[in-house]
């Protein structure tokens, strides 16, 4: 078999890059071995403001300008709904919190999203003595549905192998490369945290940030916005809510843990006072980078090999714009954004 590209990994990064290939009529095959779960378990939230510090998310506007039409085009392609837009309500913990919100809401890049007024509306079961700050421009991509839909689509087109990509079988040729019985011009590696097994890119400074979530059923809770305190409570419909997420910098497994569940339940007590049952728990590893910027670019020696990784905590917003940037770089020689280029770690 002869193809233009081999893609390793079909999470948010792989999917966004494959869409570039399809748009440009390039041929490709994908390898996916279900070793990582990040894109399947993600909250899928996009939000232009960092709600811990009330500062803008890096390049948020540019990213959303590419990402929202990207997901909308996938909705049309598959006749499915992936994107749910909603308001986010940040629970204030103190008067100081309210003042910080008020000051931030006046700043450029934030004023279009942050409502300067403090809301004191009451919601059954929600504890918010100091009220809420309201944020526009946020929403959620149902990443599990999107990734599964995309994998099914590639499967029907016979363009995905559900098997582990075996790095030892890559042979670099003068022009292009071979992998078992496949000849290709390039490989783009999109393995998330799995890149640490990749001999070509394993030196990249990926740091594991394991995250856990629970899904709860709370029949008396009736909110249609994302509630944000030290965790988020995300409405899924039918009184189901996703609650998350934890951060664990040591555990390298994607298994849900009792510690994760206890942490989420403890934090939930501080913001919710309604009965609920936990219906499921999930976990995954966010591929984060020490300087909190993605990892994109070509291998320093083998130009046929490229990487698209380091999406960190914001894969939904970042993946589409990065995939575009990498594709233009590989095919048309356009410069990569130096902030994301892996050359910064040479
Ligand atoms: C609990 C949690 C909550 C999150 N919430 C949000 C959120 O609300 N909003 C947001 O934007 N982001 C969120 N994220 C982050 C987001 O999930 C990531 O940024 C994104 O999913 C990373 O996508 P990826 O494609 O780079 O990696 P992955 O999703 O890890 O995909 C990599 C794929 O490569 C495959 N693979 C790896 N090695 C091989 C191999 N050798 N052969 C074949 N296949 C291979 C893996 O099986 C996997 O499917 C969250 C993450 C977690 C864990």
C-alpha cells in the first residue's frame, strides 16, 4: 500500500490532522491501539478565560475562530450534534474574589466574555454565598461521541488499523519511509501521553497530568450552565452531570482510583447540597508540557517524521488550529508558530 501519510493515534490531535488531509485530498492510514483515553474521557469544555486567575487563555480568540467552525463542519459531515454552547457561572469564594472578577472584566480580551455584574440568583442545591460571575463564549464538545464517530467513519472507509503502531518497523528511506508493507511520504505522531514510548520523540518534555471525572445523577439539580468552583459541574441533560477534574502528576495509569473519587466528592460538598448518585468514573492522562505550550514540528534528523502533541488541558480549543499550522508547514513550508515548535527545546 502507498499513502501520503501515516497517522499514529486518533484522539483530538489525530482527528484534527486527518481532517486537513481529507480537505487536501491526501491519502492516509491511521493506527489506533486504545492505549490512551484522554480524548475519550475529557470534559470537552472550551472557555476563553482561565477561571482560577481571571486571565485570558493563550491565543483563545484565534483558537476559537478556527475551532468552532471546525466542530460545526464535523456536525454537518456526520449529521450529529457535538457542540453545546452554554454560559459558565464561576462561584465566588469571597469579596476579594468578586473584586478580582470585577477588575478583570474591564480588561481587553476579557471584557467581551466576562459580565461585570455579580449575579446573586439562587439555584436549588447550589451553595454560592458570594454569588457568581457569568462568562459567555464557553461550551462543550462531546469528545467521546466525536472521537467514536470519527473512528467508525474511518473504519468504514478502511482507513484505520486498530492495532499498536510498532516503531521498530519504521524504515527511513532517501525519500519517504516504509512501515511493514506500507510506503508513505510522512508519519505524523499524535499519541498523546503515549509519545513517551516513541523512540523518535521520547525526549520531548511531556509531563503526565492524570485527570479523573465522575458522572452523577442528581434529580433535584436543575442547572443548564457550567458551574465552576474548585471543580466543574457540567450538565449532560436528564439531571446527569459530569464532575471534574482532578490533577495527579505522579500516577501514569489511566485507571480510575478511589482517591480520585474521594477528592471529587469532597470538593463537591462545598458547592452542592443535593442528593446524588455516582453513575460512573473515568480517567485519562493529559499530555502537558512544562512551558504549557503544545509540541509541534518535524524530527530534527528525519524530516519525514512529525509530531502533534502537548495539547495539555485544552485539546478542544487548540487541536484544530495546530493541525492546520502543522499541515501548512509540512506541505507548503509555512513557518510554525515558534511558541509551539519543538525546536524551542533543541
Ligand atoms: C479528566 C480529563 C478532563 C479533561 N477535560 C478537558 C476539557 O474539558 N477541555 C479540553 O479542551 N481538554 C480537556 N482535557 C484534555 C484533553 O483530553 C487533551 O488535551 C486531548 O484529549 C489530547 O488529545 P491527543 O489526541 O493529543 O491525545 P489522546 O487523546 O491521548 O490521543 C492519543 C491517541 O493515540 C493512541 N496511541 C498512542 N500510542 C499509540 C501507538 N503506539 N499505536 C497506536 N495508537 C497509539 C492512543 O490510544 C490515543 O487514542 C481533559 C483531559 C482529562 C484526562
